[in-house]
C-alpha cells in the first residue's frame, strides 16, 4: 500500500484527445497570454526600476509555460497517427515560432539588471547570465533585423523538415521469418501484406516504427535494408539541406561583419 504522501499524484497526466480546433485554440490562447504579459512588463518597468524579481523572474515563469506547451506539441506531432492532427500541430509549431521571434527587445532591461549585481541564488544567477548572453550585443538595427529574418526562415524550415520526416511512409516488405526476433507488439503496428505480399509485414523507414525493428531484428539483411533505406529516404529533404547551409552561411557572415 502506498504511503500517504504518494497516494495523490503530483499532477494530472497528459491528455491525448485533442482535436485540430482545440490544439490551435490552445496555442493562440498561449500566445495571447504570453504577449499580454510581456506588454505589461515592458509598460510597467524601465531600466531604473528593473530587478530580477520584478522582471526576469516573471519572464522565467513565462518561458517555462511556453516550453512545456511547445514540447507537448512537438512530441504530439511526432507520434500522432492522425493526418489532420499532425497538420494542425505543424501549423501550431509555425505559430509558436513566429510569435517567439516577435518578442520585444529586452536587452536594455537585462543589461540594467546585470549591472546592479544583485545577490542571487546560483540558479537565478545562471538564468540572468544566459539571458544576457542571448541578447544581441550590437545596437545596429539593420543587423538585428537581418538576424531576426534569418531566424524566422530557419524556424519555418525546421517545421517543414519535421513534417517531411513524419509523413514518410516508404519502406519494404519482410517475411515473418525475417522478423522472427521482433516482438509481436511491434509487428502488430506494421501494415500486413495482401496478394503477392501475403504473410509479410511492411517495414517503414519512419523512425517511430523503424527504430524498434532495427533494435530487435536479428537478420542483418533486414537491418541493412532499413538503415540504407532510412538514409536515402525523403529525397525532397536535399533542397532543404542546401537552403539551411546557405542560410547559416548568411547568418555567419552577418555576425562576423565588422560594425
């Protein structure tokens, strides 16, 4: 019998019964709440009155709430079997990325707090140091706007990249004998063959199903086909790679350009 402190669970479990409408509503409500709080902080506090407790601590709580929702959405987008849900989640990720990049410039307030050298606990001091380092050091608006535009494009590409991987359905057919060492629970998740593929299983390259097969399959040919197929799948990712390389080169050039 569980001890008294452990009879009550510390928090409710995550619920996976969302619909596209409720997901988007949840994300938009989160953005509205976050933006309103940031507007209130920026309106009420200036560099002369800013402290860790009245400015950075509320921002830390906002970040925690933001990241917990972002992680939930990203994970749900990876595992949901429903195409409509995954589409809504990709849109939600785009909304979050776009809203995150619209946040106001807090560098002056952070610099003022850092300059006061308040006596903080180690965790708070670490957050202050990280926040200060994250701020763009230059005051040149052109450079700042350029970096912001690059960040927006990178966020869009990341969402597109994940969507392509999550929608990957290519694979190959393998017999039950070839998958003899794979647990029945994993085989039940695979598509069963009909006609010429009667008695076979469709091993997909998508890692949510392909990775368990890779871990348990003892047939080296199955593992080889799965590994090479995964490495060469999703051919439309190649242009994305080249785009990312170009953007990162542009970002590096912007950061290293002398003022």
